[in-house]
C-alpha cells in the first residue's frame, strides 16, 4: 500500500515484507523494490498481511 494515498499497489503471496515489495515491484515492471520510482516511495510503502 502507498501510505500517503492508501492506494493498494499489489496483493499476493510472499515470504516476508521485503519479498512482498520485490514481488510488487516486479509485477509493476521493475527489477526489484530498489527500482520503484522515488515519487511512489516518497509517501511511504506499507506492507500488511492479509488473511483470507
């Protein structure tokens, strides 16, 4: 989730929060979380576990 706007950027399965950020980045076409543009990271990215 992009913390400043509350927009959910990705929902999926990952082993831990960093792996979730990497998976979200890859789904958006980036190599990994370090390549997420600064304007998206500026508001803060928040990883939250969702139980279904």
